[in-house]
C-alpha cells in the first residue's frame, strides 16, 4: 500500500505530492526530500550507462526511517521522537527527462514484490505523460489534474 | 564501554593514546594553551629507524573505555601527562600526591607518565627528575615539545619491548587469554587446556600483536599477524575477536592505501616530517618502499602484495567485521565506530551508495539509553557523515534532528543558541540561502514545504534565543520569499506574529552579523505590496518648465549637425529609454506614480512610503496607504521636493509594512515597468496662480496639441455682447515673477467669428512687475462675441429664393449664382442643420489664454512656465437678420438697407442703428428695419501688397475683400441691441449676411453721374425750383472712377409728370421745351476724367415735373453692369413768377 506518491521536477522541487494520512504530509515531505540524495546518486551513477538501455526504475531507495521532528507543535513545545513503528520503504523511478517519482510504501503488513512496484511506477509514468500532453499545462508547474489525482488515489488504495 | 567516539577513523588504530589532564586548579585557558602545544607533537620519527609513531591526545577519556584496551590497543591509555599549578614548595607534596592519584585511574595500562608543574621555583624545581618538569610560568616553557618527544620515545621503548615480547611468545609458554570486560564471567570454569581454548588464546594474542605492530609503525608485520589471527579465530568461531582482527586488517590496509588519512580534518595526519618529503611522495606508488618498514620490517616486500587488502576487499571485510560485532549487544560502540570508520573510507572511495548503507546500519545500532547530549552528538555526526558522502539532504535532515534534540523538552535548559546554529547549518541542505536577492530570479524553485518549515523553526529558535532582530529578519524573509506558497491562513498568522515581534524590535535594513561570521542580508518587502510599474510624472501643465526657443535650438545643433539622420534618431531613442524628456523644478512638489497591488488576503497597511533618490538633495514626503485585500492594480503617488538642481535618479522606494522597514531598489525588482528613472531638476521658477471674475467651468476644454488647461471659466453671452474678464495674477511661488507674456488661441470652431474675440492691454499689468512672492496683479481681458447674425442658411435661402427678396431691381440670373459659393463653402454639419426656424441655437466658443511667465534662477537658465486659462463662452443668439435687401434711396449716393430683424431671445429687445430711432421687438418678433446709408466707395480701400501675396487663391482674396467691406459697412451702420429687462446690450453685425448682390447695391457706381439743374446738384429729394419761362441750364456730368475707358454713351432726357396715383404722364411736349437737344452724347471718358454735357430746359407751365434721363439702349455698351448707369431722377418744380410776386 502506497502511503505517499510524489512527482519531483528535474530541478528537485515537488510537482506533486500526495500522502495518506494527509495530516502527516510534512513528514512525507521530509521523507521524500531526503530520498532525493539517493536518487541523485543513482542517477549520476547511471549516467555513464547508455541512455536508451537505461532502467528507469531505481529500486529501493531507503528502508525504514521514521522520525517525527517538530519544533512548532501546537503548544510550541519542541519534541523529537525517533521511532520505527511501521515499515516504510521508499522506491524511486526516474524518467528520461529526469523527472523523479518517489513512492513510499508501507510494507509492514504486506510485502510487495518488485514487479508490482514496477508496474505501479509504469502506470504513474503513463498518467504523468498524459498530464504533460495537456496543452494547458505548463511544464514546471504544480500538477493539478483530476485524472492524475484519481490515478494516484487508486494506487494508494488498490494494493492494500 | 558505552561512550562511542564518533570521530574515530581507521588511522586511529596505529596511534598511541595519551591523556593530558589538569590537576588541581588550572585555568582552562592555560591548560588548553599547553594542551595545544603538546598535541602539536602528534608524530615522531623514532630514533634512527624510519618508523613513525603517531600519538592521539585526549584531555578526557572515560576509564571504562580503557578497559577495552586489550581488545584494540589504540583504546588503551598508554601515557598520561598532567599539568598543574604550584606556587610554593609547601604545596608540592600535595600536588605530587594528586599526580599519583591521577596515575592510578589509568594505572593498569600506562606505560609512562609526566607531570608538568608551572609556577614552582626554588630547590625542588632544580632537582632533576625524569617524570616531572618544572616551568616558572606558562609563557616560559620552550622545552615542552622537547619533553614530549622524550616522553614519546620512552613510550616507544615500552611498546617495542611489549611487541617483541609478545611476538616472540611461542606456543611453548601458556598464552594468556585476552578478553573484553563483558566476557570475563563467561570464561569462568572453562577448560583452559582444550585445543579450542588454546587456539582462541593464540588468535587473540596474534590480533593483539598485530595491533602493537601497527602502533609501532610496522604495517606489514601487523598485516601478517592479522591474517594469522583471522585464520585462527575463524576456526574457533570467536566472532567478536574475529571481527576485531578483520577490522585491524582493514585499518592496516586503509593506512596503506590512503596515506592522506580518512578522517578529514579531525584525524588529519601531518606529512611525515619535513626530513622525508621524498618518501612521502613515494608512498603512493606501488612498489615503492614504505617509510614504515625498511630495515626493521623485513616482511615489507614479500608480504605487501598478498597481505594487503584491495580497496574492494576492505569494504567486504568491514562488512564482515560489522556483522560479527552485531552479534554482541555489548559491542554496540565498537560496531558503531566500525561503521563510522567504514563510511569514512567509502567516502574517500566515492562509493556513496554503499556508504549510505553503512550509515543506515549505524542509525539502527541501539546503544543503551543515550543522554540528550550524546543524542545531539550522534545526530550531528550522522549529519556530518552524510555530508561527507554528498548526501546533503540527508545531512540536513539529521542536523535538523540534532537541532531539535538541543531543545528537547526533556532538557532542563534548552540550548536554543546551539539549536539555532545547527539549523543555520542545515540551510544549504535545503538549498535555501538567506539572501533575498537569490529569489529575485524568476519563480521560486525549491522544496517550499520543507524550506518554510525550516524558516519557521529559525524564527522560533531565534526568538527563544532572545534575539528578536533575528527572528524579525527570518520572518520577513519567510514572508517575502515564500509568499506564493503560504496559504491565506498562514499569511495571516505570519503577519500577526511579525507584527507582534516588530512592536518590540522593528525590522531594519541593516546587515545582521552572526557571531560565527554569517551575515543576514536585509529583506526588503518587494512583494508587500507588489509594484508593477513606476512612472515618473511630469509636473502639471501649468507648472511644467519650458525652454526658451533660442536655447533649445542651440542644444539641438550641439547634438548633431544634421536635421535628421536615421542613425542619430536611433541613438536618441535608446537614450530616451533611460532619460526622461521632461524636467522637474527645484522647490516644486514632484510626483512618481507606482502601480501597486496587494497580494495578501487582508487589508495591507503600508506606512511611511517614500522615494529613494540620489543625485539631488531631495525631501521625500512619505505617504501612508491602506490597500484592500487582494486589490487589483492600485495607483499610488509618492511625492517629494527636490531641494537642489542637477540630475535626480529615482532608485527605489522605502516602506514600513508590519513594522519592517524596507528599501526596495528598482533594479532588483522583477518584472517592473518603468519609463526611466533619471530626471533633470532645473532651478526654481515662480508660480503663478490666476483667479478670475467669472465662474469656473466644469467643462474642460479639449486642447488640440498637448496644452493642458489649468483653469476654465465659462460665461454665457448674447451674440454681439461684450464682457470684461478680470484676471487676478498671484505669485504663489517663492521666486519673483519677472516676465509675463500673454497670447491667445481660439480653438477651431465651425462658427464664423467677426471682430476680436479676446482683447487686452498688457502694459498696465506689466507696470506692476516684477511681482514679488505673495503679491497680486490684475489683468483685464475683453471678451466680445460677434457671430454671424444671419439666421440658418436654409432659412435664408428660402427668403432668397422667393424672387422679391434681394432688391426691387430686375436682375439677370448670373448674379444669383454668385451668392451660392459662400453657402457651399460652409461645412455641412448634420447636427447643425436642425429644423428650419430653430433660432434658439446656442453656440459655443472656446479660447485659450496663455500666460508665459518666468523669473528667478530658472529665468536665468532660460526656462519659463506656461499657464493656460480656458475660456468657454456660450453664445446665445440675440437678434437675427433674416432677410436683407436694399432699396434705392431717392439719392443715387444713398440707398436704404432693409433688414428683417428677428428677436430670438425670450425678452423684449430694442434695436437701434446709427441714426435711427429704437425699434422695439418682442420675443420672437420679426420686424423690418430700414436704414438709410450712403453708398460706399470700396475701391478706395487700400489693398496692401502683403495681402495679395498672402491670399494667392483668388477666391480667398475675394472673401477677404468682402470681409473688409462688411466691416466698413458695419461700422457705418453701428447697429446696437439692448435687452432692458436683463440690462444687457451689445451690437449686431450685418457682416455675415451681406451677400454679393447687396454689396453691389451698396457700392457707389464707378461712373458718377451728376445732374445739375441751374447749377445746383440734383439728387433724390432735392427739388429744384425754377421759374416758368426761364430757361434752366441742365448739366449732366460724368466722372469715370473706373479703371478703363467708358463710352460713348447717348442720353435722352424725358420729362414726365407723376400724378401720384401710379400714372405717369409723358405727354408734355407742350409744357416743356428743350433748348437745344434733349439728347446728349458723351464720348469715351478715360479713367479719372470727366465729361460734361450741357443743355437747357424751358418750362411753360407751373407744376412739378420730373426728368428721366435714359440711355439709348443701342449705345450702351453691354459689358458694363447696369447699376453703373443709375442716374438720379430730377424733380423740378416750376413756379409761376406771378405767384412769387
């Protein structure tokens, strides 16, 4: 079950990020943001390989790492919690135009096979391509597309 | 062992650990001065051999870590240096005692120790002792380094002896089992004689010897020992020590492969002394001899190739070692440190992905409950390591976690300062710079959500840290740069907190410097409000300075010798884009218009908004404004007064929003439109204000070319009326008004205007000049409205066409057509061709009165100002001449002008001509008025040659001439109207209605015929008396005023009697007789000459007789107009002589 799906632009800023539960969005922002280090590393390592033969799927980026860091909680009391309550795995995928997809998957109850993840990314990529084909979409803007939203929602629910 | 040393690196395995500690009361400053000097001696070339000894100094080392000294010898404290103050010999024994106590702590492992005593002098100090050194004070201790070197050499001797002792330890003797603290209880009661146990002892000892070799600078030996140890331990499944042996192997290989060190700055090793620079270089080359090993280490050449691990193997072995360590919970610190060491190695190998795996593992190593401080240290080091492998985001993440840890609620005294410092260090990881300039380029491209969070935390931390200036700066930055990403609610919250902060500490434009050297540039609020366009406004037209023509010409010629050149025009266009082609005036309020809008979802209060300028002393007059929520473009005018002259540049504006002062420079604003920012300020000029006696007009005139009217007055006048306009001129400036010129311009109007519309006399006003500031002068202008008094064209035409209109004389048709062209020449305006008979048509007249004035320093520089007064006159029709015709008067020199006068006003009106009595007209009434006029001799008007050239078009010339005639006639007629009820009066002009035909009749014929009866000139009403029976001489005189010869003519005198009942009796042969012929012949008469015909008449009866002098038709030349042959009829009264008697 995917708990967070993010689309990141070539310049490494988010084009789209969606997570469940929505309240923890900031947490996922951090999670996805830190994953970029690995994505960058993997992409630069792959740069040497032939472009057309390149595998778009990057595989597992990071296993679990769940930190709850908050300085500005409602009462203004800072708190740091380091805990590993559930198994979150981050998978990455990068298109030829260096747009990155990052998916955070909660695998505490179900173990997903690599192939399933791969097909999810492929679906995401197709949907993203559709968004790009929209003549009214400005590349580099945040994605506000209902079709894309629906697809992401279906992916978040589907596998669980 | 529970305290991990996160700074550990692989090279530390070859170092000797020396603890330097103060004893007694030693000031921290002094201690660290000495510590620094001591630790500078970190590597020593031992004696003659080329082996190098590395020393690691610690000023604090937990004794429980020391207990792991057997496991890895670099953890063993082998040397102790104590530093102490001792000022009197009395204290000496006590001090020495303390030294011994200190020695006890690490006693089991110490090879040697030293005591440095400062301050003690005297006999005790003079005793030579090896373990104690005396120095008078902290400044005079030159020999410290030397002492340390000696000390280290003594350490080496012990080390070397131990190494040799253990290395030669053969299986003959019983090998003691080395063990780590937590193992001790496990071995109780174990069979010490088993082969397994022996092997274990052997393996552990090999490993220990390997450690010692490494420390003693015998790298190759150590590799051999480690390999052997690995073999031995693997066979007995002694995993902890196997791990240690593998790690030792890795460390030795790393030292071999990476002589530059892996620990970064912290563990950097100095090159091996200046004496061996060549060797240092050689170490990199495979096959070159290592400095560590010649002579003493014979295994160097043989062992290297097979014993030393390849870089890939190092990682594999590290992995293996760590996996063994992880089997033991108590070896967590060892595992953690191994991970850290491996990461450092991988960082050098640039294998970030694998390094991250090691780090990931390190993160999971759960040590016992860590203290808060240790947690901070742990997170910081993780962050540093991630930084090392190029994972900046991850590094920033952990740094932020560390920062949060600093202020965790469990900490009694939260370290906000440390937290803030750590947070600042995370900035690059989140690709955030605190310079707002970096955000000016295009749209913001960053991970806004996390950046915003970080900024919020910075604000919070700086506030708690007690530095409100910093929090204001950060909050301003947040608001300025992240505005697009803030939700409406967030915008509100942020601004509210900003306002509350600034109430204590207003935001400034100063650079904030942090103690650690970071500078926080000021954050101008260029988005609150957003300025879209900046436009420098010209002064209002009435205050606009203008250059005198002559000087302007000079300027132009200085630029280029050409009147026009496309190249220059192009250049000028570029120039214009920067410089503005109008001027401001010193001392006058100047305006700059900004188009702003408020992006906030609430009302934005902008205070103290003013201009930033340079070049000229400028007094800015700040404005405060309040922009409605999410307003559209909103114009704001900023004003100021230049106080000196020169070039002024508008660089930007300043604002105070939410208590933050901002200086926004135009250069740094993205997407701003401007018409240039540099303006010339010219010297001060006076200011003229005019007020008039007439009411101001709401209507503004639409001037043709660029003029702007400052004041408008309006007045309603009847056609023909004259009104006096008093203008008060007041100098409201600060400079004397020295010069004034007045011109007027009548705006193009469809109406034909007669006479001077505006007239004035300037001399009286100029007599009051120069006008000092605050003084007033008056100026009078006469407004005279004299429009066409003819009524609507079509109406007139109707009258014309009815055949009887023009004159009683029979006319041939060609003359009629002469009238037409005037009709056609008038523009046909559809709106004006209203229904015939609509007389109450109000016409408007507009004129501009221009006052050019100058004075003061501006005048010297050749500038003047132009003030325009718009005059708007509504001309209501007063009277109309609906029809005009002439009747010949009794005299041929005169004629009657018949005017049908129509009163179009709603009041009773009287009209009078030159000598006639007044004619009273009721509203809407039309009456005929007859005026007897002398005929005019138009030919006598001078025609200046200038006029001729001016009107080359004959038609124009003709019109001009006709106008002149009209004027002449009008002045003779002098028709006035008067509305008694309104007490208004004026004149009426016939100029416009006189057509060609009427003019013909009013004109004196060029042939002047004079008929003299009895020597007396006979004309219309003159009755010539004569006696019956007496011959009366009749003389007909012709004077030719025309320009050509005329004649010959034949004239016949026909007498008749008028019975006054329409019957003329021509049968008078028996009553009158002619003496001589009754027919006269006149030969051709040349111009200006005259010809006289004489005859005589004899009346036989009394009575009234008339003489009709007729031309013989055949003799009259056809080409001359009929009216030329208009002879007076002669009235003769013949009286009987008896009656007289």
